[in-house]
């Protein structure tokens, strides 16, 4: 009984301390904010880039979060094809839940197209006007248009890209362009879009040079990740619990390099095991919810029959387990990062260093620095 009481006191003290800590944070300088939307051509010729992007989204998010001071990050997605295809555009709004971004990106398949020009104009217009961009001028906001063919300029009911670029500049929104492949008619258009919206143009191989570097630490990270997964407790509505479980299933099925990038990102966001809301340890630790306020029916099954004191003790024990596992992950991900950095230098020396994620990170860092 003494152990339960002690754990309860410790866990209760932690949950009481969180709001006070957050109040102190409000007096500190606000975190910088970064908002990035990827506008991706998903016609048949873009298969290599789409599959590679699924591998690299966590790597890109990690690079953004590694800025000093670490920013708050929101990412959105918009995929486009052309009229007559299965769809013209699909939009996934800006969110700080990168697990959801990853899950959405996993649904992207390269298909359709065939007549060369695509619905680039519509895609850009929707990216500028339908995303929940911040109105704050201090926020770094950027679109990355990624594709291989130019827009249809013959669609009469289209908003043409020059007008969209003008609107983007008025919103303090940068449009960067990444040309995949070497279609000659695309180059001047992609360059003009970037110029009109104060962005950068990059030309890459058709696949985006999506180099995945396997490391000697990936397997160990995967093992520790599996143990961290045992400390995840979905709670709340059925929909919320299903969302958390879906994220964990996707994480477990991801290649080891992707899972390792995800683990690194989670460590940088208060040691979470899953992004977004609905995971009990995360939400209690961060002061989003008080354990005592969660209804019995919304608790994980293994906690419903426990007393209030036992619930607090149980979660305190699981938090201790996660903290210890995160210490292991921090050491492993540090070694992995050093290994990848060394390998990237070798690739750069051999002329193979221009990869999609590296170019995106380079552009973001350069442009975000101007906001300081």
C-alpha cells in the first residue's frame, strides 16, 4: 500500500506541476512557428518520388524541429492529378500531428495522367486558399510544389498560377518548386512560379534521389520502439482510441529507417510515443487532461477496474518505463544521426548528395532564418 500511495503522490504532483510549468512558459519568449505544405503530383510518372516521400516525411520533420530554438511545426499535404483522372486534388489540412501526416501520405498512389500537362493551377490555388495558414506575419509559411509536368493553361475556369503567386505573396506565403526529371517545358514555369512568389527552384532526378541510409542502430531502435509501444494507452471516444491505434499500427509496419526517424521526432516532442492527442500518458504529462477527470468508460480496458489510487500508480509506473526507454532511444538515435551524417558527406563527395529531403531542409533553413 505504501508503494501505491508514494506513486500516487508523485504522479499527482507531476500532474499539478504541469499547469504551473506551462504558465511559466507563457512568460517566456514564444516558440517560432513553421508551416509547410507539400503539393505533390501523384500521376503515374511520379511513383518513385511518392514512395520516397513516404520514407522521408519524418526525416524532413526532424530537420525542421532541430532548428534552434525548436519551432512548433505544422505540415499539410495536397496531391493532384488532372481532370479525367480518379481525382483532381486531395487536400489534408495543416496539422502538428505528424503521425496523421504520415498516415495520409501512405494513402498516396501514383496513377493517371498521360497527357503531359496536369492540374497544377488548381492545386496551387487550393494550397494557398484552402489551408488553415496562420495569419501571423512572424510565422514561416511555405509551399513546396513537386512535380514533373507544367500546368494546363487551356482550362478557362482555372485560376492561373501568376494570380495565385500574387495572392501568396500578399499572405506572406512562399512557394518553392521542385522539378522532378528534365521535361524542358516544365523548367521555365517552375522557375517563374518560384520567382513570382519569392521562393526557390530545385531540379532533381525523376525519383527525387530518395536515398535511404540503413544503419547498424536501426534494429536496436526497432526493438526499443516495440517496448515503448507497450506503454501506449489510447483513451477517450471510440474514434479517438481508433485513431491512436491506427497510428501505432502504421508505425509498427513502417520500414526500420522510417521508424527510427519517427522515434527521433518523438523524443524531440516531450518524449511522446505517438503524435496528436488521445494517448493517456502523453496527455496527462502535458497537462491536457487530468487523470481523475477521465470517465471510467473512456479509460483503457486494463485500467477500468482499478481504484483511483491504483490508476495513478499504474500510470506512474508506465511513465517511468517510458522514460527509461527514451533514455535508450536518445543514445541510439544520436549514434544513428552521427552515422547518417558521415554517410551523407560521402554521398555528397561522390556527387550523389542532392536528395529531396536535403534540398527541402536546406531551403527551409535558409528561408526561416530570414524570419528571425
